[in-house]
C-alpha cells in the first residue's frame, strides 16, 4: 500500500451544506485532566446515509458521538444537527437524535412497554401506542412487552435500548457498538431494521468493531485515531484507492522458489508453493499483469487457473492505523 495516499488531512468528499444533516466544524475536546480526546474534527454527515466511524479503543469515537448527542460538552468548534446548534438549540437537536449507547442502562424494575413509552414522553412526544407496538415487533420484543427488564437476557436488554432510541421517531440514529457481545440473531435483526430505517430517510451513524458490518452496511467510512480523522471516504472509493489487489495464479507444478528473472515483480509463493501471488496498485497506469504473464511463459511456469482478490475494509483500516503510528 502506498503511504503517499494517506495524509494528516482527512480526505473528504465535498458535501453541500443543504445535504448535511450533521455538520461538525473544527471540533476539539480536551478534558480537565489535560487529555485531548478530539482534534479539529471537520465532518459533514449526509441526510439519509449510513456512516460508519471506525477506530481503535480510545480513538475518540464515543466522545464524538456523546458531544453531538449533548451528553458531553464540546470544547472548541461547532456542531449543528438539521441546522440547529447543539448548544443553543439543545432541545431541538435532542428531539431529532436517537442514541443506542454501549452501556445497558435502564430501569430494571419497569416493564418493557412502560420503559419504551416513557422514553418517548421524555422527548415531549404525545403517546403513540401503534408506533411503540411496531418498534417492539421489529425488535422481536412484542412477546416480552409486559416483562420487567431485570428478567431479560443481555441480548433482550440490548433490544430494549434500541427500542428506546427509536421511541420518539428520530431523524438521526447513533449506534455506538450496537452489536458488541450480542447473538447472531440480534445482529441480523438489527441490520434488517437499519435498512428499513434508511429506506424511510433516517440517517444512521454507527461505530463498530465488526468491520465486516461496516463493509456491508455503510455508504461512507470515517477512520479516527488519536482524536483525529485520518480519512473520510465513500466505502467503495476508499477500497479502490487504498486497497491492494492481488492476482492469484494456481500453478500446474509446485515451485520451490521464485526465479531471479521474476524478482522485479515482488511475487509471493502460497499454498505450499502451488500458488503464485502478485500484488499490484489498482490506481497505477499499468498493472504489470500482461508483462508478468509473458515473463511467466518465458520462464516455463504454467498455471491452471487465476483469480483476483481485493483487500477488505478491515485490512485497509489496519493499514491506515499502522501508517498513522509510523
């Protein structure tokens, strides 16, 4: 991977202000202890998109979410949600936002129905039993509606947290590690629900350690490390720009080593010498594949099949973090 593609300035796609439902400008946060959690974050999140925020533990993901949601006071900079400043128009912004936090915090002695209904009332919304019923059914909680929270499993409690976040029909939904430690069934149900919400125009911002989820679900990806945005890019464009691509040749005969005549291609042997792997830059003017195949023939190396493979988002993420540390 070419480190030249990575800089200290995040790569962002220009987004018209009218298209940004969350607009973050020059946001920094330093705690009283002196720890700087965020450094000059500039980020526009588009209305109706799924935006994945990736980064290692302690990178600043949760701090960023908590500031936008009004849980943590911002330092320098500004944040607006649907045109409302999060400080001056606190009530308006909170009514627009739903948050599913990492922690399971809810009234253990209350029923599921009452907990979710009460959450809606906290946002000043009139009772809407039909909406609460639909949310509970979407999350497979309808049969548990009269159960007290303390009787539920961890996975069911996580579903209740999601139901609370959706109770007031938010336009923006934050999911902070929503599937951490939950079962496969809940993970599947959640992502089906996320797809339905986006179809209705809800903007979804998620953090996750399950990077394959971001790769499957997200429209755009932001990578944050040590409080700063490293890159913000369309998912597929990011993979094209920074992802290595490999040509894998299945050989007719096992090779003990790579001939010196092919040294310039930086080839690798795999599968006990029965695979030849060539890594190339997808953005280069020439990939070198044609020349490689010609030189393989000249060297008397035959192959029975070939395939290509591109780096996953997880591999790109690891490389980005590695490059930032160097």
